[in-house]
C-alpha cells in the first residue's frame, strides 16, 4: 500500500532562493579562526606513497572571467590582469571556508594562481604536480607553460612539470570550466538551483594539491590484487625507466614474502607474493599488511588487506552476502559526503574519522558513498577502522525529468521492470542521450574501479541511481565485472532494474518494507538500498527555515523512536530473505534534515538527551 501522505510530503518543489545560514563544523571553526594546530594530514595517496611530499593547499588567488564560449575557451584562455581575490584551497569558491562565497556560472571561467618555491633538482630527478580533484575541466600552467589538461571532476591526475620549472619562485595557474547541471557531465547531486535532495553546485579545486620529487626511474602505478583463496598477492606495477623491481610484504613489521622482477617502461611488471594463510580483513578485525616497493633509487609504500566478498545461497537457498565465506548482513547508511563549511570537501581528515566512527557507534557496518568519489584518505580510514563501503558511480546526463525519475516509479512500481535503458528512445527518456556524457561515464567508471581497487573496505559498486542518466546497465555491469571480479555489483539502485548484477537494490520510502520476488535468472541478494528519511530540524543546527524529508518528527524523542522502529523493521526481514539495508541518511545536508547527525556534526539526533560533546579535532 502506497503511503500517500509520505509521497505528498516529499514531492519535489521549486527551489527557494534563500541564503543558507553559515554553519561551521568543529574543524571548520578552527580553520576559519586561523588556528595552526590541526593535526597534520596523512599522505594524500596512501596506496602509492613516498616519504617526502609537499602540500600546496592554503593561500591562493582566484578570478572569475566571463567567456562567450566558456565550454571551449578554457583550453585557449589567458589569465586576466585584474579581478584577483584570495581563496583558501582546497575549498571551492562556493564553500564558506574558501573565503570567497561566489558561485561560478556556466558562462564564466575560474582562474587560480599561486607561487611556490621549487626545490633544486638533480639531473635524474623529476617534480610531479598532483591534483586530487578539480571540478570539472581545467588547463594547468607552470610559469605560463601549459603542462596538462584534465576533464572530469572526481578523480586525481598529475603531471611531470620539471621542464617548465625555473630556479626560485614559480608561478602555478589553473583555468577551470564547470557548467554544473547546465551541462551533461558527471556532477552527482550538485545543482545551480539547490533545494530538496539537490545541493549547492561547486567548482574548481576541491581536493588536495601537492607535489613530490621523484627519481626519473620510478614506480608510476600500482595495482594490488590480494587473493586469499589462492594464498597470494598479485602486484601489477608500471614504471618509468628500466631495472629490477623488488616488492616486500610485511605483517606488523615482519617480512612474510618478497619477489623481484625485471621492469621496463611500456610494460607492466607482475609480481606474485606467496601468503599461504593470510590474516583476513573484516570489520571487527581490519587487519592490513604493509607493502614496500624498491626500483632503483625509488621507494614506495602501500598496503593491502585480504578478504573475499560474494553472494551465495544459505542453507535455505536464500542469496546472502558473504564476507570471507561467512554470511554478513549489511547495515548501511547513506553517506552524502557534504559539509556546511566545505561542501564536498571535508574540513579535516579528523572529520572523516568522526563520521565513520559515529556510523559504527550507531550500529552500522557500511557506508554507501553516494554518487561521489571521496578523498583517498577517506577510503584509507575505512580500511583501518573496519568500515565497509558501497561505492556509487557519479551520476550525470541531461536535465532529469520528474516523471521518469520520481513520479512514475513512485506511483507505479510495475514500471520498474518494464522500463528499459537500452536504445535511443530510452536514453532520451533517462537523460542519457548525450554521447559525451556516456563516454565520460564509462571512462570515469573504469577510473573509479582502478582508483579504489586496492581498498579492502570497498565491497561493492552501484552503477546507476534512480534512473539518473541510466543507460545500457547490463553492458556496464559486464564491463565492471571484467575489470573487477572481487566485488559485488548493483547495476541500478532504486527502480529500473535490468535483472543483472549480484544485488537487487530497491528504494522504499513509501510502502511497507518487504522483500519482493526477484525474477532475474541468476540469484541475487535483495537489499533495500534506500529507506527511512525521517526528518527532524534541530534548532540552531539547520541551514534553512524550510526542511525536507519523507516524514517529520516533532522532537528528538519522536525522531529516535521512529528511526529505531524503521531499523528494527528492516532487520526483522532477514528471515524473509533481506540481505541488507541502507538507511537515509548519515547527516543533514542543507534543506534535507533527515540525517542522524546534524549538518554541522555537533548533534547526534539519536542521542535523545541532546547534543553530544563536540568531537575532538
């Protein structure tokens, strides 16, 4: 039975042009106050780390420049003479912590600049410049020389800028184009007109900028493939230069395996390290092994965890998720990864740790990283703290039609199995008819799988969410399985299921919770991949006077009671075949007040007694 009251309450509404109330997290408060005592961040690339690296975060300048054809001008533009203002990197200009408070428009280019002192390099050294994420397309200059360009807002990239350097001060500049939802590119939940489930669009640099000095002959890439059932770790390593590559595997400082191989540029080296009885990684015991690589003068640190994940039938023939051969019920919570002071940028590594630990303390064992790729530090923390991650691919495409992505699937559940995502007409209906978008989605999907493939915490992929830009999900599922056979795939979370993948993920906000019959030929685990959404606006901890959610609690006691009732109801469905759930959601975000934590992370709403002490930074 459809709950009409809930449906009407969650009906999409026209955005109100009301300014968000400025809110600071405990970590953002320290940054805004100029305090210098925040703990130093760990390495921005934790699975390909060298001891020496230099952060370029901090004080930059930015300028907004109108362009008649910004979509092409970013490749050939020259820096403006005036209009420069300070910006705190890595926060986007739309984020309060940037100090700018200005939204980039689709008809504008966003310029950045700063100077840095390059260290003296020997003849056999190179300087690599790294950007962890820039939204969306950018051209990078060092001393006026173009050193690289990049398209895509969620994945890291780097460039060897050695030939553009000069002695002393060097000028680094960046030209960015980002149309946000005026374009069809990948953007997740960003919108120029925020409201309801859609959040403030942001642009430009939003993750770390850093550089490192490396030997000319060096390790350039590393893929980790732990195979516990085979008792071995397989490393695939790319190099610059030729020589002998050595790998060592250590367990709490004790070497347990080593291997060597000849390596040459253009040919990836494969090393196999025997680990006959590996200590398995699991949430209650997140055991990690250290990996060390040596190649000439280059030294690289990494790590790995051994674990298996699969869907297999239990004694009654019901498909279940199994971790290391044992049934594991997924107790997930939807993690939007937004912050009132940093938007998509967490104000501190400690802020990531706070959210992970808060989720665990509330009884969850999994975070669903929702249509956003996080900082690599986030996944490293989940590895170390034992938090499972179900990773969404970032959504994109044209403007979403409310009928196809909301009204029809909400009112007509029968449409879920009758709506195809294959062919030209389907692509048009689901806002996936732009060939550039489809190409970018495929490339970013492959890039995300490669980027996160070494993290034991990541146990599954969601390819499409609620029909947003969905296309050819069967083919996409086959492609991801070919790239990564060690994780589960949910091809379409929400509604338009094409009977593929390992998991059937349904969203159920408006009907009684239950396990529905799966008509797929291959048995799949049934997961309620979104539900709940109870709203409670905690006074003095909200961004807006308006609130969005699927049900409203009058106070903390009512909120806690209703959330607990829904979670217990979902848990009781295990006997009916439920393999897991994802509750909506971990924290409030802007108008959405259906989080278990307030947007500023200062109140745990399930703690009826009131605000918890502010977390340590």
